[in-house]
């Protein structure tokens, strides 16, 4: 694989993981948000990610990188809202409580979000490491040519 394609592959991973970390941070920041723009409780969000190129191609085609004009990578398709219903908490003093004293809260599990954040951060670090290795390989290839 050419060096620029290897760097582009890692860069696509960095971009997707950065978006994931931003979405997770938004989820954690809104764990107690009872109202969003539409008036309902905040809904947890997640990023849909897909491979930029399918692996269903013949193996020979995958080996022949000249047949692939763009490097493989990952792409964030869209940010989607979770379908889980809101949690009901009994807080009659809360300004958003209904007549029975219940408040609808977002169904966000902070432990789940922290695990997702750690995974996204480690994937981000792995892409940075891959970029560093690619850079080192390029430098050593240039050193051989001297």
C-alpha cells in the first residue's frame, strides 16, 4: 500500500473516532437534561460507522491496489438517536414533573458511555500509532535510497 493511502486510512479512523468522542461527551453532558429543543427529554445519540469499501471483492482485486482508486477506510454515516424510552423518576418538586410527580429523564447509562469513550479513545490512539509507524517506514525507505 502506498504511504499516502496508509495515512488516509488512519486519518479516516481518526475522524470517525473524534466524532464518536464528541457524541459520547454530548451524551454525558445531557444525562440530566429533561428538555431538549423539541420539549422531550434528551435522547442518547450514537454514530453509525461503516467501512468505506466492502470486503466482498475477490482477494486478487484487494491485493491489486491499483484497481482501487481511493484507499479503504471508515466513514461516519450519521448520528442516530437511541430508541430507548425515557426513565421515569419520582421528583414532585422538579419543574418538569407531571401531575403524578414523575419526571422523564434521558435513559443514559454513564458507565456504558464511559466504556464507549475509552474504546473510542483507544481506537483514536491506535490510529495515531499507525500513522507514526507509517511515517517511520517512509523515513527508513528514504534512508535506504541514500
